[in-house]
C-alpha cells in the first residue's frame, strides 16, 4: 500500500511539473504569486505592465547574502504580492540568462524592475521587504494603483 501511495505522489508531482512547463510564467505567477521563478524561464517583456520583477542574483545558491535575501523576501511575501512583485532567482552565472545579460550583476545583487520595464533599483546587499516596499510605493505607477484602489 505504501508503494502505491508513493507512486501516486510521484505521478502527481510529475504531472504538476509538466503542467508548470506548459504554462507561461505570467499565468503561473497569476495562479501562485508567492512562488520563486528561475531566471532561465523568465522573459521580462512578458511581465511588462503586469508585474514588478525583483531579481536576486548570486554566483551560488549557497551564497550567504542570497540565502539571507531569500529568507527576508519569503518571510513577508504577502506584502510583495500586494505590490504585484514576481520573485526571480538567478544563481548560475554560466547560464547567461537574458536577465543576467541585461543587468550584469557581479556576485550578489538585488534588482527591482518597474512595471514599465525600467530598472529602478540595484543593491549589493540584502534588503528588507519594508525597504523594498517603500521604494515600490514611491513609484508613479504604484502611486496611481493606490489612488485607483481608494
């Protein structure tokens, strides 16, 4: 019986992984805005006027600054979801992703791109969600969003 349950979980996981590969990133993000995407699967043009990419770069997923930054972001991910943030991680400098080529990080870097596609922030050290939220809330597009919601 235990083997059957394990097989079912494996099949469900494989199906979910396949479904995730089929759906475009914007649709996957809309379904679950708390997930972290790999930079290799993201086309920033698809996110323009839809989401604010926050990209965390490092040369390794074990980089202490990367680990600290991801912990900070994920601990308050709901505040980022309110601001239409999509989290993107890039820890493979050899992959030469579109995002990495555009932003050209050196080691650890946190970057924020606005909904308009412009780079709004580059930081060489981890930031708190509070600091990031304040920066986003000062953006003209975000100001307009807040006025429209009132």
